[in-house]
């Protein structure tokens, strides 16, 4: 009986830890979006992996360097980037998220559906791949 109870408690603990780590990854994702709006290049430098790749809904592809230049050049043009929905899936040191973001800019808004891949680096995550799988313009 004790062995069964210990096993059940261990399973519950592991499940709660995984849920906490998934939530931490989704919170990190929201921090990235806020940093884009606030043009916090310093934060984004550490949040994006050196080998970061970004495929936009238009088909355009960006590297870390080109995306950060784009963010800096668009300072003040992003009103918000709201993560509307997000799910996280963890595989050892790899995290995969999918969801949707409503992007509001001075000249209109659009919603993207995306898939992202993160890797654990020390005690934090770094984003190494973003792929927009659908883009819908709202205006």
C-alpha cells in the first residue's frame, strides 16, 4: 500500500513540475512579445538564440540579426502583440509552443497562428525557431 501511495505522489509531483515548466515557457513567450512592443533589444538579444530563424506569414525569412534590426526600425509602430492562445509541450531541453497572437500596429492589426521551438540554456529558455503558419489581416 505504501509503495502505491508513494508512486501516486511521485507521479503527481512530476506532473505538477511539468505544468510549472510549461507555464514558465508560455510566460517567457509573453515577455518576448512585450519586449518587441517596447523595443527592448537587450532582452531580445538574450531571448533569441544565435541561430534563430523566423519565417513570417508573408514567406519572408529573418535571422536574429535581421529581425532585431526590423524591431529597432519599427520602434513605436507596434501598439501591442497579445498572445491570445498558447500551448506548450516539453521534450527534455526542447520546448515547443503553438498558439495565436494578435498584432496591433499603427496602421492596422492582424492575427497570426504560429509554432515556436525553444531550447533550455542553463536555467532559462532561448527561442531558436518561429514559424507563422497562418496570417489573417483584421482591417
